């Protein structure tokens, strides 16, 4: 079975999704979703342990060899992303049960889990495949299911924000498919490795730079790079809490992965950074993203929206790492993929707990929660410290590598601006903490601690935030390996 | 106990004590006995490390490798033992004081208070024994964060603002400057491990090294070098035992400790002496010394006056480090201890006056000395130590600092030290002189039954005042440790 792990990773959830929809029992479809995500985690770990040393798994779908058939190709880069997606899903799905029961109408819950599993399938599929058109197919699967998930939010504005996301996301997907089409016209192939061999011959045509430009814009939309992030805050704010936790921790990460894969594997770092000089666009945009959206986050009254803007800023850190186009920079970016998933997952889950008990996530609604929901708010504090980058949390590890990469590139002012971003995070996180711990609670609203079924997944993520902040051996090893593969450096 | 066990226990014991305090919250006497007992044991354990330091044995213990090449690690060296001795001695004394103060003042949330107090001590121990810049920074930030609930203890609007300034300045300086400097040092040197004599020499251009030194000095916000000093007066809103913790036991001392440690173990005195920016930083410290003293003059609120006095005194230590010679380092290191004992006596006395007579303003303390002779007597002794005259311990550290300025050929700096001492003479001694020699003001609505503060408070004041004098007679371990630090 382990030979078929790459395809089983995707096929098992793909089959589970319609079953969850057909069963129409809340508990059973939730169990199926749990099973699918845990399977994915098992498979992801299996794949990662096989490619950790630098090997590559190539799997021919249906026995049709590449480049004729679809190839699933796993190396340290995508095994890493797959692990992130699967790990977050395995924690978010158990968490979803209580939260979704409260926030989604009961006759839609099984459909909800069906869309949830489909979204997971799409994200895993994008990551595992070695075929660019297959990327597009899975991208649509994950995006369409994500639109559906977001539209199930309680607030009526969930519908408009899902619609907004649909429009922006579809434009992004269209740009991507145009780029893929142009490459196909010029080379006649869709296999990534095949493309990387054939592209150099046609690099100096007009079509390939155009394809590159379309793809860059498409990916930037999907990963919410400033200023193409406008769909994100609404989508994250009005989606059901569990959906926000899941999507915020995974969807943008996979989009970053797509960008990395196309830039470094398909086009090659030399074309992307020396010929097209994409770093000249990415670096300033990343810095503006970090500073401007952190500033916007400071002024939010709704904590989910605050965290959403913070996400855009954090994506800036990842893209900043990518734009340095060095092993150190990519390592920092890839580390932050994982680390940010852990911290944002924990923070959004904590807000889901507050939503569950208080029914609002506005800052004023947090008054006195430090006493009434001590575990939830303590989790928020740890997650927040991680966002700030306090030592002994994962956020610090990301900062350490990112700043070091910027200094190694001689960009001391970039390093300084990264620190400024951290300080802005102090402000927006501490606004919430201050209200929760220092403001008196309104009397007699009977708010109690969130149910254990939500607290346990939340604290699993919190513990991971600390564990991988103190012992980052595994994460740095895999991220460095992945960065070396992308840069074509063999160690 | 092996030395490694001692340093691990030094960090863990206070944290365990914090857990126990939380658990025993319902029984106040038992709850407060825990930190007093733990602190006493801790001091005894750390004192046993003196032999290790004397033998010159290298003790380093790595807890875990966080990222390749950087580990969370502890080690034993003279400066750290000095800081740990001071903190572990003053922790049980401050707890004893807090028992009287918090009960006498009817403070709320006392369990939370004692819990975070104990965790702060654990963090301070971590700072003292950290073996590299990463570990130091980690514990430094933990110390910042777990003192936040103490500073905002009253949960009022004023406390909230103080908390903002406190966190704002300490986190801003530490993240924007100090962390940047640490990562930069790691980037150029490939190591962050403390090495006697420093590890930066020859690793980067003089420009970068100058920038790094500036980033380190201003990045240690806890050393309160101007213009990053505002958090100290702001934090005065906290209960007085917290002020004692901030000013004497842990927080500011962790700051100046870091500056000294960076001077000796990151740059090394030779490199410090060569850098063009070092004299400038020495003069910045000198400016802080003078301005701090002058501002202290203008404050009528006793705690605020003491806060500015602290700002001024901390820069003595920073100045000592920037003199880049052995006398400066000895003086700076000893001043950590001497200032701690002197200043904690002053704060204890200020708190006792608040509890017993409900007076905060110096202008309203006329005649109080007659009813509270013990408290004001102790205040007098503490003042002498801060000013630096016999028979108080502060004379020794000031002596060495003065020698350091001469050695560095900076007569101007010596003059600054003298002037500041004279200013201290006036603004500190005003308090006991008013209390003892002026009659109570005629309009005083002071109740007739003012008497000395509760017994635990008086015992604590007695201990620290006695220690202040004893350190003049015999500066003992502190002098020895600092000599060991600078002799190669």
C-alpha cells in the first residue's frame, strides 16, 4: 500500500466526501471527515519520512508514465506542505464538531462536512501533483468548496463575502489557467519536470514571460499578497469559526507553495529572479503588506477581522523570504508556512471558542474573559506571543531565520522593518489581551469555559506552538532541505 | 548537589513555588511561607556555587538545541552568580515585606501577585545563568511578560496605561534593537555563546560592530538608559513590593546585568575599548545619570523620586561597562548588588510610610520621623548607600567606578559621578531630615495614632538596612566575584 501512498492521500478523502454528503447524519459525517483528515495525516507523515533525506517519489497515475499520464511527484517541498495541511485538518476537524453545531443550520451540517473534505482533498491534490493542469483542477475543487463553506456562516454578510471571494478567486484561477495554457501552447506538455526541461528552449519568446506574469498575478490573488488581498478579511471574518481556522491555516499556504513550485521548479530560479526580476515586485509588496495591513489590524474592532489582516501581514513575511531568492530566505519562508499555520490556527480556534460561548468576537465582548474562559484566553495569549515572535514560540524561529536571511543578503533595513512588523503585532494582540484581562466582566451573563471538545484541539495547537518553538530541529531540517531542493543546491 | 543541578533548580524551583502558591491560594499563611522557604533554600544553593567559581571550573549545561547551532543553555560564571545571589537573597525578604504590605493595604488578588512574583524570580535566575545570547533573550522576555500582571495589579485605568508604557518600551527596545543585534551577531560570528573576552572581535567591519554595540545598549530597555527610561516611573503605580522587584531584585538588574555581560562576554573589553562609539555611549550614560538626578529633585512623590534615582543609578553601571576597563567592570558589577540593597531599603521604607501613615508626598512627611523612627532611620542608611558614602556598601562600587574613570582618562566622567552624588545627597536626605527635624505642619489632618508599619515590614527593612551596612564592612562575595571576573 505504501507504494500507492501519493494517490491514496487524495483518493481516500475524495471518496469520503460524497459519502459524508449522502449519509445526512451529523455525527457520522463528522466522523468520516475526522477519518479522512487523520488518514491524510498518516499518509503525509509516511510521505515526509520517505523524502526527508532528499529522495523524490514519482508516482504514475493509472500506470501511465509521465509525461503522457499524470504524475504525482513528492519531494521534501510538497511533503512539507502536505503535512501542514493534513496536520491542521486533523486538529480542526475534531474541533469543528461543537462549533459547527452551534453556527451552521443542522440540515446543512452533513453537506458542510462534505465540502470540508472536498476542500481538504483539493488542497492535498494541489500539493501532491506534478502536473500543472492537475494543479488547476484541484485548485478549483478546493476553491469552490471553500466558497461554499464560507457562505454557510451565520451572519448574512457571509454570503456577500463568499461571493466576493468567488469573483476574486475565479479571476485568480483564470489567470493561472491562461498561464498554463500559454506554456502548453509553447511546449506541448503539462508535466512540471517536462516543462522545466522544455521551457529554456522557448524562454526568449514573448509568450513565456507573459505566461509567467499571468501566473504570478494569479498566485498572488490566491495567496492574498498585498494589494490583491481584499477578498480575505471579509471571507475570514464571516465564515464559520472552524472554517476560518482551517482555511486561514492552510489555503494561503498552499497558494504560496504553488508560487514556489512554478517559480523554482517549472521556470527555474534563474528565469524568475534574474530574467523576470520578480523579486523587485515581491520584496516591496511584501514589506508594504507587513506594515500596512498590520497597521489596519491595529484599528479593527472585530477580532476575527483583526486576525485576518494579521494573516495578510504574515503572508508578507513568507513572500519576503521567497523574494530573497536564497536558501536562507526560502528556509525562512517555508518555516513560516508551518509556523504561521500553527499560530493562526490556534488564534482562530480560540476566537471560535469565544464565539461559541459569547456569540460575538468584537473586542468589547472580550471584557473579563480572562477570568471566565481562562483556558481559551491563555491559548490566545500564547498564540499572540507567537505572532509577535517572542522566544520559545514558533514565531520566534521564523523571525530568527527571516532576519538572518535579510542580513545575509545585506538588507539590514529589511531586517529592521521585519522587527517593526513584530512591534505592530504587539499592539494589535495586546489590545485584545488587555480587554480580556484588565476590563471587568459584565455581570451575570453566565459565560463559562468552552467545551473540552474544542479546548483539546485548541491546546494541541498551542502546545505545538511551544514545542516547535523550543525544539525546531525537525522543522528547520525539513525546511532547509526543501529550500535546497527548490534552489537546486545539493548538500 | 552538583553545580548543574543547582542552576537547573535555580530556574525551576521558583516556578514550582509559583505552582504551589497557586495551589495553596486559600490558606494565606501557608501560601506565603512557600516563597520564603524556597527563596532561603535557593540562596543557600547559589551560595554553594562560589566554590565552583573560585575553582574556575567551566560548567555548561545544554537543555535543548532549538535550531541547529543555537541551544537553550545555562552556565556558571562570576557575574551571573552575583546577580543570582542578590536576587535570591532579596526574594524571600521582599516576600516577607509583601506579607505585611499587601495585608496592611488590603490588596486584592494576592495569590496572583505571589504567583507571578515567583515566576519572575525564575526568569531572573534564567537570565543570570544563561550561557548564550538566545537563552538570555528568552528569559529576558519572559521576565518582561510575567511582570506585566504585577505592574497592572490594580487593574485601574492608570494601571492599564502604565502597563502599556511598560510593555511598549520594554518590548519595543528588546525586539527592535536587541533581537536584531543578537541575530546580527549570530549572522556575522556564527555563534551566540558567551565567551570570556568576547566572540565578535574581527568578525565584522568596525562600522557594523559599532552599530551592534549601540543596538545592544539601547536594546536593553531594562537598563533604562535615556531616552528609554519612561517605563520605570510609569510602573510606580504598582504595589510597593513590585517596585522593589523592579528596582532592586530582578528587572532593572537583569537589564544592567545584560549590558555588563554583553561587554565582557560578547564584545570583550579590548574590543570595547577600540570601538569609536564606546565613549559616546559612556557620555550618554553620564547624561542619564545627571538628568535622572535632576529630575528626581523635582519630584514630590516619594516613589517617583526614587524611580528617577534608580534611572540615574542604573546608568552608573552602564557607564562602568562603557569605561571598558577592569575597574569599571568591578564597580559596575558591585553596584548591581550595592544599589539593590540600598534601593530596596528605600522602597521598603516608602511603602511602610504609605501603609502606616498613608503619605506619598515628601512635602507632607514633616515630623513623621518621631512616630516612625525605625523606618526613617533605615531610609537614612539606604540613602547613604545610594549616595556612596560610608558606612554603607555603595561607597565601594562608587570607589571602583571612580577609579575606572581615571583609568580611562575621563576626568569629565569622574566629575559627573561627583556631581550626581552631591545631588543625591540633597534629594534623598531631604526625606529623613524633614521627618526628623521639622515639626508636623499645623494643618496636618494626620491621625494621632500613626505608628510603625506591621512587623513583617519592619523585619524586612531591618534585614536590608543591616545588610547595607554589613556590605560596607565586608563587601565579601560581591567583590571577590567581580575580581574573579576580570582576572584572566
